[in-house]
C-alpha cells in the first residue's frame, strides 16, 4: 500500500485511504497505545470528519483513553499532547497535499515517528492485528488555550502583516493569535474550506504566493505569512511582495536566536550552503539533518538545538518542543520589527547559484541499490550518506536523494559560480544510471 511513507500515512481519500483501511490503521495504532491517553485532532478537509470518527472508534475499542480536540491546526495538536500528558496521538490531515488527499500524522511516544514505526503499522494493517478493550472518549476544546500559551511566548507588535491561511486549518486560529499580540492583521483566504478554492495548500511553491504578494503590496504591509493546509509549514513574502526562500528564513530565525546567545541550529540537507555559513558567522553551531519532518525533529531533540529549520517550511523551537508555522511567523515578524525591512534583511544574505529540485521518477527501480551504486562510484569525493548521496566541495555541492513521500529521486546542486556548478553537475551525473541521467539532463535549468 503506497499510503505508508517515511514520516506519515497519506493518500487520496476514499480511493487509496478508504474507511476500511482507516479503521485498520486506528486499530493498529490502538495496539501500540492500548490503555494509554491519546489525543485525536483533524484538519478542515472534507474527508476529515468521517476519518476522524473512524479512528476514534478504533482507538476506543482498543482500550485507549481518547481526547478529541476537534478541528485544529497541527501545532494545536502538538500543544494538546504537551499539556494533557498524552503518550500518543493521531492528527487527521494530509498537510500540504491537494484537496483530495488525507492521512494521519502519528505520535506513538516521546520520540519522533520512525520509518520502522510506519512499517510496523503497515504490517499490522495487512495482518489485521488488533486488541480489544473498553476505552473512553472525552472532548477537549483547546484552541483558545493554545493561542494564550503561544502568545505568552511572543512579543507584542504593531506591524501590519497579511495572514494567508490558504483556507486551511489556521484560517481562524492564526489571525486571532496575531491580533492578540497587537498586530494589524490583513486576512487573506482565512475562511476554512476543504476544497482549497484559492490556492494549493502548499506555500513552499512560489506560484502559490502570488495572491499574498499582491495583497501585501496593496495593503502596505511589512510582510506576508502563508500557511499550509494544517499549519505546521510556513512561507513568507517581503514588503515588495517577493517570495522569500526558506534558506534565508532559516538564517533570519537563526540570527534571532543567536543574538540571545550561542547554540546549535539544525538545517536540512537540501538547504543552501549559505545557511551553515551564516549560522557560524552569527556564532552558532550548524548541524545538518536529513530532509523530512521526522529526521529534522530527531536531530533537533538529539542536539538540544535552539531551533531547527527545513527548506520545506517546518520550523522547530526549543521553547515549544515542536514545530509550529504560526509561531515561526511571529518570530520572523519580531525580527523584522527590531531590524527593519525584510527585503533588506534578505538582500544582505549572500546568494549562490542554487538549482531548484530536479525530480525524476524511479518506477520499478530499487532506489536504495541505485543510491548505493552512486555512492560507490563517487567514493573519491567522500560522499555524505545522511540523505541519499551528497558530495561537498569548498565552493559547492550536489546531491541525489529519494523522496520520502513519492517514488521520485530529487537532485539539487549549488556552487559559487556557474562554471563550477556545471562541473559539480557533471561529476554527479557521471555516477547515475543512463536512464536516470537522461531524465535529469532534460530537466536541468541550464544544460551542462
């Protein structure tokens, strides 16, 4: 079943993720959490109410003490886990995926969900493993408490900011949070609608920020903040309506925390080399993590980091203990309020030549075997295997990794000059199987 991914469970509702499979997943989770306190929440997708009801039924039948927190954003779910003392939970959401999708984000204990955990759940679903018990269910409205708690960890501010909820789960929560702190909030797409009628739930793509950029310029706001479907990812545009790369946001948030004292900052393997360079310059210790929510969170916990940032828009904070797109928005706004124009702050960060993700399919291929073979061919460059195969040089890098959510290889390259970029591309291409190499060449932004 292709709904089981490295970090979560996700697929097209009613087709890939059927009610029957959802029930079996709930029962499998119930085996892991039987007799324990479990939080369940759900986003605003049209399929969420039914799936959430099914999962709750399965957990109660497994003997779990279920706390239903209703329709929430994922950071509210994480907050509920923290304050209720629940050992685990299920958030019904497909995060940044298009409207037809849905899925489950699982928490099975104090450590981040692992690939092994997901595979175990998959196996239990296939074997229809379950336990029986007499569980309980209670409802716990918690959004207002989340807003009060989160606001207490932020600074009051009078900046004008455009909040783009993308009609997702933050539609009512984010504007209320920002207004509680004194912000002059201009709302954009802040009506919950599981059809996502105005833009894709994924704000990491610049084309999905066009409406936000126009609204920022029209309203004279200092910046714009956009959230994904469930609120754990965030993206920004500056006062000129220009989308800001999350590499630069990682640098800005790192600077925010490192101004208060030294510490460790986590960045993911797909980030520009600007991130570690600027973290060091600001007095921090940069640590690379494998790309993906689970892996960044594991590194964040292991390294006792001040902050962790992913190019996808996940940002983890020590004072929270989890990732929260809304809190990230507040921190960036605070830095802008104290340091001036976001556009100026971004323009002061060096930029090198960085390709976008180059995505090629590997249908029917053994992805691990291919990556292992590539690493062997590049042995002389001491490849980094933290996330696929990455080769680093003083003036650039290249990598190929397998997507954790789709049957794709993702490649990325960066260098300080175009000539060097082409050289690094050639080095990595020389190690690829011919069929994959041809697909990559077709998609390269500049031909080598």
